[in-house]
């Protein structure tokens, strides 16, 4: 705990090591520390269920349809998807019977989980699934190293002491990490630091996203045919934050990122780099656009309904409020979705308005 190491190694142990933030069996799980779209409203699971139906139709209703949730937490999303499919005789009425649901999470299987969900501690083998791979706020928890420019403009790995989160600069960034930064997160020079002209100003930081590119590529390759989708806090090359995004969450509040296992450690995702790594035909769009295309509507119900059916009006008003939260352009609606087709045309599933 008192030895200096890179942020990637420290985060890996803090989140996924023995007794780590995501691997401990006791407690409420991640939902007790932060609120995702899954926890905000059942409409999110309903939208994923609607997306699954569209993938099913694009695949011409295969004999077996797979849905895989990566970073499944306590299984909340898949449980909601199955409930949505059960509720209305969805699609051709046979989808629940043909469906195989898988959750990937390093924590033990939670008690009372729907028995139709198969619990896995690692991704299935490449090319074994036909259907939908979905990952909600997964890549932001794939550990990454952090780079920072020193006063001479040299990019160096940031070292951290896990016991208290203290930092110091280590060796220069070289090799594949340096190449990734040059391509995907070039740090601009400036007059604010003492670095020579054209080199990064002292203190500028970046998170090196190569492990996330590799993780996303591996997830996409589990599909023989279908669509892979990841939804996350994200940024693209033109809008990289100059000082990075590394942070922590505990008990619903943002806290200093101390990699001692007591809090979540997260950083926004360079999702355009993941898109380039995952293959051709990828689509990047906001969660607001994706959910609207899947039928999540935050419009208020007509006021006349309050007179003719007050209970229905209140239900519709509550649903509209939840939908508005999911699609708020200043909140959850600003999340990015990366949609990657595998063995199907990019337009086989419509997700743009």
C-alpha cells in the first residue's frame, strides 16, 4: 500500500483484487456508491430490450439469440431487460424462449438473481455469440495509466501511493503508450508552463487509453454476428480535457481517487479511439439520440389526461420525468454510445433519429 506504482496497476488491485471495490461480496455493490442510467429508470432496460428486438429482426430471428451484459454489477440491467420482454409478449412472442442471457462481472453471483441469467467472471470465447453485447459504464472502469508533462515538457508516467493517493512523476512515456498519446491525446503546448515552445506545458495530463481499446476489441470479438454497444462517460480527440478526468466515487459523492479499495476509480473514455480499434462501421452518438431512437420520450403527457384518467396521467408524468433524466443533454443524455456492427450492415439497426 505504501509502494509507488502506476495508476493502472494500483487501480486494478483496488477495484478487482481480493476484497476490491468490485469483487467484494458484501455490501450493496456499485449501486450503493453511484447512480447509473440503469438505476435511474426502468425505461433504460426497456430501451435495451427494444434494441435487442431490433437486433433480433436484423438477424432474421435466429434459433438462439444471445444478450451479454459486461460489467453487470448485481445484474440490474439484464433483470430489467428480461422483465421488459416478459411484460408484453414482445416481438414475435418467442423471443424469451430463444434468448440466452449472460452477465460478466468479477464479483460473485448475487443471491436471488433471475435463474435465466448465466453469471460469468470473464468474457465468452471469440465468435461464440449471436445477438447483442451491451456494456453500460464498463470501459470507464478499465484501469489506465496516467501521463503528465514535467517542467521540461517531457511526458512521464504518474506514480501513485495506494495508501493515500499521493502522486509523483516516474519514467518518460515511451513505445506504444507514447504512440497512442500522439495519435489520440496529443497534449498541446502553451505559455502557461515552462516547457520549450511546441512541447506540452507543465502539468498537462492524459489518460492512456490503450487498455480500453484492447478491452473493447475483445468484447466485440465475442460476437459471430450482431451488434456491440458501449455507453459511457466519454470524450473525443477534439475535446480532450487538458488535465484528465481521473476521479473517485464513494457513497454517492465524488471523492479524491485513492486506490485503496474503498472507492470507485474512474476516468472518462476516449471512445473514438475504441471505435477505431473495434472495427469498421462503428457509430458514435449521444445517449440522448440513441434513447430517443429507441422510444424513450421525455415529453409531458397531455393535460387533458389528468381530467379523464388522473392515475394514468400521474404514471405518464412520472415516466416522462424519468425519460427526461435519461436524455438530459446536461447529464445522462450527454453520455456517448459506441455501436459496432459485426457481420451485419451498419444500418441494419436504426439508432439515429
